[in-house]
């Protein structure tokens, strides 16, 4: 038993040292962002989902704790310079843009007058998420353009999540540009408004992709947990805190406040996101076998 305790202590200590050396705490004085993915009333055999009840329990808890939800405009303004108390402002984001956001969350968010930002995979609007690994799981349908238009008038803003949700770091410049431009143009045609922000599929980016995103007209781009230290605020590699079914209200506070074991939350979420990054690798392997 003593040996196990020593081993556990060494593992925990090593993980903390890794976090402290590479990432550390985000700076004070900047608005923060939360990122949700799938919303489901039924159990899902994966990590990146939560239930509508858990979602609203978390949102109401944060409001009671004095947090204020802000829209994309205010968020992008707030990250230009540190402001006292800005870390109590939260941008609520949803990656992939599944229809459950419309079905289960829109009425409650509208009732609470909470703005929120949805990143759309434009070529899959109204279609099932065939870009994702199925692994025997039920498919999820993406928001249709009709739903996007309605949500835009009810508190939602929108950004691009690429045209086909491919890992841009694995694509040549020409294909990356198509992903960035085609998705932006499709959304702007529907919304009749500029699309300013991009969410990197799988959170994956590098300097080449950042430069391309800026060059084609985006004003900001989001990852989940960027590769640079958290104290760096990079407008084209913005940090978000992923929220998953295993998260409690307390664990969310550890993500957005400087608390004991905040480091553990980051290591946990980086691990979950790292597993998701395997999706394009396995999809490519499956496609090659089918040829």
C-alpha cells in the first residue's frame, strides 16, 4: 500500500510539474470562454457531451456566483487589454453546431437572456455528422440553415468551424484556404453579416494555419487548450474551457478560477481533446481500407 501511495504521489507531482512548466494559470483581467459540444438526453458512449439539465444547472450556478455571460462583440473587445474583473465575464460557445442546441437549449438561454456563439461545420448544415467516427454510436444532426437563421434572431451569433471539419494542420495551404473561405462565405450569405471568428477543428492549429485565417479575413480564432503558455493571449489561438459530462459545478470553477487542482482540470481536458484528435487519423485509415 505504501508503494502505491508513493507511485501515486510521483504521478501527481509529475503531472503538476508538467502543467506548471508548460502552461500555468491564464492571466487575470481577461474574459474567459466555455466550450460545449454535444447535448443529449440519452447516454452517449463518449466524453464530449452533457445533458440539458446538467447544462442549465451549471449555467445558473455560474450566474449565482456572479459571472456574466457576454456576446462575441464584447468578448473580442475585452481581450484587447486586461481589465479589472473581466475574468468574471464568460463567452458561451458550442462547437459543431448540433441541432440539440436549438431543440433543448435555445428556449432556456433565451429566457435567461444569455448570448451564445455557435461554430458551424457549413458543408454539413442539416446533415448528420458523418465526418466523426461512428464506433456504433448514434449520429447527431447539424443545425439546418433555417435553424441558424432563427437562432440568429434569438440571441445566437455564429462563427465558422470549417467546411468539412478536417484537421487543417494535415492539409496543404490550398485546401486549408478552401475550408476557411468557403465556410465563412456560406455563413455570411445566410446571416447577411460578417463572420469574424473561427474555431479550429479538433482544436488543432499551427503558425501556418493562424496566418491563413488572418489572411482570409477572420478577426479571431479559437482553440480549446492552446500549445502556448496560458499567460499568453493570442487572438488567433484563443483558449476555451471544455465542459463535458464528467464535469460538475465544482470542476467548472476549478477551470475558470485559480483554485487547488485547477491544474488537474486542464490536464484532464487536454487529455480528452487529445483523444478527439485521433478522429481524423482513424477516419483516414478506414477510408484507405475501403478503397
